[in-house]
C-alpha cells in the first residue's frame, strides 16, 4: 500500500498541476481577449456564449476598482455598462455546473463597487478540455442575498481588525 501511494501521489500531483496551469492559461487568454493564441477556440466559445446571452459588447477586461463608499476593491474579469462577468474554467460537463454562494457574493460586490447596482451578472464556465462555454446568470434575488452576505463578511473583517467602517 505504501509503495502504491508513493508511486501514485506524484502522478496525481502532476495531473492536478497541469490542469491548474491549463485553466490559468485559458483564463489569461480570455482576460487578454486573445483570439489568436493556443486557446483561441476557448476564447471564441467564451465570447459566443456571452454574445448569445447579452449581445455584442465592448468589454473591459481585468478592470480594477476601489470603492470608498463601501470600503473595498477588487479586480474583475469582464465588465461593461450593465454587465459584470466572471470566468471559471472546468473539466466537468457544463450541464452539471451550478452557481455557488461565493459566486453571488463576488458578483454582487463587483457590481456595487462599480456603482452599477442594476448590472446583470453571470459566471461563464469554460470547459478546459474542449472549446465549450456556458453562461449562468445570477438572479436579482441571488444578487441581493449575495450583497447582504458580502456586507456581513466585510463588516466582520472591519470589526475583527478594529477598523472603522466606511460612512
């Protein structure tokens, strides 16, 4: 059993590292809007999926922001007036994927930090092993829930670090 573990653990770690690296590369190509590199088909699938969802837009990628009003900042994958998107890579079948609580908190915080409280928000999953993508929009109710959760976590951070909340 120990020999088996000694042989398979390094192999499993190598497979995991390669998958992480591929996901990072695909994500980087999307952020750079690179339709000519080795992951051009993934980038095209990504933009075809979001084009079907919201039409052709002039996207800002890797946009940083800081909100004095709310006391936090961030860096988001893609945005334009009225839309906020976050890209995620996966090797799982796209039809099996769903939104997670972190997604609604993250996107709610981004849209409020950008002062776009009515922006439509979505996670765009890109299948890393094939050039496929799927948009999952976060509903207004989920975004409201995510915003309340985010504020509670922000407040906890401020209180636990003895910081003054923004006024």
